[in-house]
């Protein structure tokens, strides 16, 4: 979490807050400071008993109103994370570490009363407590989101609200949103579907949870791209599936002869922009996998990750559009194109699966967020979504170019860059003898967030070394200074 400096014996000066607080963020100051402090306390960056700075000092250091800090401290006190007394200051509660179940070094506490499955989930956790700033992967530029338009549509939705929209959601999602999603996918991604095939979920992880429980049984095998998306790996592991890593080549997923001889129940693919390497699956490889899935009754889960943001060519059509046998489950999300906290994703299912998935969605999760779905439907229907995508494609293209320029300036051609033709990130390759996990830890201490490529691999030792660098959440003018920090960390590891 970075160093902690002290103003006097008991007072902790949260320089971590100063590094991550951004006054021009679309997020209100109060909410942003509260979130940063809360995560710092839960991750034990501020140990139990530590004294937070007086509200006046904190406000002065961050350039905000004192009342903003007072409100933040009050909210933290209501949640039991801090306690305060008149004239005594504000202290981190002794109960705070137990809220996270983690020790001061960020690792799980030993002896926690978890099941074997629970211990596996926690041990394999890869989600970062930091979800903003240079060079956080997978995070879009939320400061440019057209909040005024969204607010207007939101107000209109509340003026027209009816009782069913405020109760538990039923079915596969708001009908107008399902129709808008189907129309969008038909026109932009070549997906062959009707609105009746769309099932709206609360994020990608929930969609994968449904897939893992409805299309596979405990012990069934799932093929996973390696390196690949750790979030899918976590969900499938928690469902008790047998995780089979499959390597990649220049055409995408490349199962060996022995792997092909033992068909899986499910294969998880990101053919249009492999995560994290950026490999594009060739048409020939797509045809081979579709035929293999049809012959062996394998379900293909197509994660259409970051497909909207291609910089050198038009987006490739979805694999689902070429599926003639109804074996592809198409997965999409609005987290990367709009904002992550929206938590709206969707599945496009073969027709015979829709009723079962809709029933399970209501049974397992008792869905809500209907009002958000109403607003999103209008956002798509009125063309705001398409305009936002066009705008952000230019923004991300400029940031990508700036980051690649800085890599060349500092390292020339000594370190390879790959995966940057699309999406919100690229991969900076490192020599095989470099510990990319240690580089990432040192970068975080220097105030730069990145992910080691080796963590994306199921195979041990990982055959890849590198850093996944997201450029979505860092302004173009900030890229040079941020990469200079990262380069200063990398250089000593190169010998």
C-alpha cells in the first residue's frame, strides 16, 4: 500500500490518499476519499489503533473543504472502521482488520474458519484493492462518461416509474434493454440473435456463475486460455470444475492432440481480443473449434472482451455469428465501455437455454437494478452509447500511442510490446529471468499499479513474463511521468 509517514507519535499521515486522490475525478471528493480510506483500513495499510490526521490537516493536504473530511470520518465511524471522541482524535478501530480477514501484510489470516473451497477461493484471489490510476488494467476512463445525459435519462425513468420496476426483477431482464442489446450486437458485432436470446446479468462474474452451474457438473473439465482471464478461472474453480490450461499460438487457442482426445464440457475463449495477450483468433482456428464443439457437444463461452476498441482495423465479427450448431454462449459487458460500477452484463444464449437461465437467475440471485436497465436501454436507443464509443476509441488510441512512445523512449526495442492493437491495455514483455511479481510489487510501492503477466497463467512456472499495463484510466499528459516511475523500477531488474 506504500509507505506511512508520521506527524507525531500516534498520527498516521496517509500519503497513500494523496497519491491516489484526484480532484478532477468525476467521482465526488467525499466519495473518493471515503473509498480510498476505507480500502486502506481494510487492507491494513492503517493498522488498528493508528490515528488519522485531524480533519483540518487532511483537508488542507488534499485541497478540499474541511466539512468533506468530517463527513468521510463520520461515515467510517458509522461502519465501525474508526472511532472518535471529542478532543481525542480519530483512530482506526481494533475491529477493522477482522472485517477484511487479512493480516497487515495483505495475506489471508491463518486458521480462518473457511471451507476447503473457501480457502481455495481466497488463496487464488487476484482482484486488486486499487481500481483506478496508472497503469491499472481493465479500467475505462470514467471521467469522460456523459453523466449529464445519463442523469437526464435517469430522471425521466423515475418520472415514469411503475411498481414492477421497484420490486424484485423477474425474467431475463428489462424487455427494452434486451431489445436494444440485440439490435446493437446485430449491427456492430455480427451476432445472430433475437431479443429473446438475451439474458441480462449483474456483471460478468454472475454470468459465468450461471454458465458454470447450468452447463457443467462438479468435476467436469473446462478449457481455459493460458495465459487468460483470472476472473473466469476463479468462478470455474469455485464451481468445482477441472481447470485445463490450453496454450496459445499466433492463431489463438491451440489444444494439443492429447487435449483434443479428451473433450471438455466447456471451453472459455476471447477470440476477438484475447485477454491479456491480444491474440486474434484466425478464421481457420475459429472454424476448427466450432466443428470440434459440435462434434463433441462442447459448450463454447465467447467472452467478447474490449471488442469495441480496435485501433488498426475494424472490429472482427463475433464467433457466435458463425455458429451453425447452437454451441456458443456469447458474453458481453458494459463495464469497459461505460463504467464498471454499473454492473450490467449480458449473455446471448442458444434458444433452448434461455428459459433455464432466466429461471436460475431469479432463483439464485433475485435480481434487481431494473431502473438502471431502463436508463441503459434509452442510452442505447437514443444513440448516446454509439457516440460515446466513437469518442473513447479516439481517446484510448491516443493514450495507447503515447504509452508505446514512452516504452520506446526508455527501452528502445529491448522489451517487446504486444496486445496493444485493441482494448484498454497492452503487455510489456520482460526477460524470462525477471520476477514480474516482484516488479509489480515494487511498482505499487512507487505509486504505479500494474499486473504481472505470470499471474494470468495456470501453468507453473508460468511460461510468460511481463507486465499488463492499462492506459484507460490515465490521462495522456500523465503517461510520461507515470511510465518514468515504472521504468525506474524495471531497469534494475534487467541487469
